[in-house]
């Protein structure tokens, strides 16, 4: 097959709760059905997972190897491997960009899934830059926990002193923080409220 050794980059990005890992694992399964040799890699600091596994929220697990740096990703890869899937790739930091590009130049299919936005709504490198240099980039959305619309953001929420309610964005010493998916309307509103400001005035016509 002409395309077996043709390298490429695919990026799966989005906020938390967007199903990025599920999509990564879907592509891994498809590649295996097609007879490709696949290696799945995660960062050693990403300790939310079970030992040596990539687990999606839907509970589908696939064996994975831990790398301590971007450079180490390729050291883990056997020469026979054709496709490398990197989960939670934001853990690898800026060095990931060159590693992925070089690997694809050398003929590997690199599928990279990771967060591309911070909880306060800023681009989270290196994933956005990686998407700009990819053959394919898919940005997934989550579901807004307030209204059910597409959620391109996730927001940090902290438990209030009474532990009953969750307040967006603000630091709260001793509070339990977690994250929720938010649509543009509910993300913006909460952000400007937390800042104690009315936000920018946007005139539309
Ligand atoms: Zn909403």
C-alpha cells in the first residue's frame, strides 16, 4: 500500500469532557483492525489513569506506555510501529511540536489528543500550534452543564464555604475545585462576574 509509510499528523483537541480520549481510542481501534502496528503513549505525570492504561470516560481501556518527556515518546516506539497515539498530550509541553513533526516527516502517523484551552479561556499550547501543522485537526466540544448547548470551554468551579454551591472561577482557599463544561454564554457571564466587571461592550449591527 502506498500510504502505509506516509506520515501525517492528526490532532484531536477541545476542552475537558469533550470525549477526546474516546475519539483517540476509536482511531486506534480502527488502525488495529486495518492491521497497523500501533503504540499508545501518555505522560508519566498523568497519573489519573490506571497503570499502563489509557482509559476514556466511557470505560474503554487500551494498554499505554508512559513517557517522561516528548523526546522519550519516540524512544518507546519500536521501528515496526506505524502509528503513535498520544493521549493528554498537553502534558508534554512545547517540545512536543518538533517531536511530532519530525516523526511524521519520517513516516509515522501521529495522532495527538489534548486540551487546547485553559479554564480561564486562553489557548493552551502546544495543542493549538500542533493543530496548525496537522493534516487533520478536529476540535471537539463538550456539553454545557448549564444549558446543554455545545461547550467549547471548561470552567473551574469551587465549592462555597457551606459546601452546597459551586461558584465559578474564583480562588477559594480550602475549597474543593472541579471543572464544568460551559457554552460561550455561560462561560463569559461567569468570567465577568468573577472579575467584578461588566466586561467589554460589543456593538453589533
Ligand atoms: Zn450554556
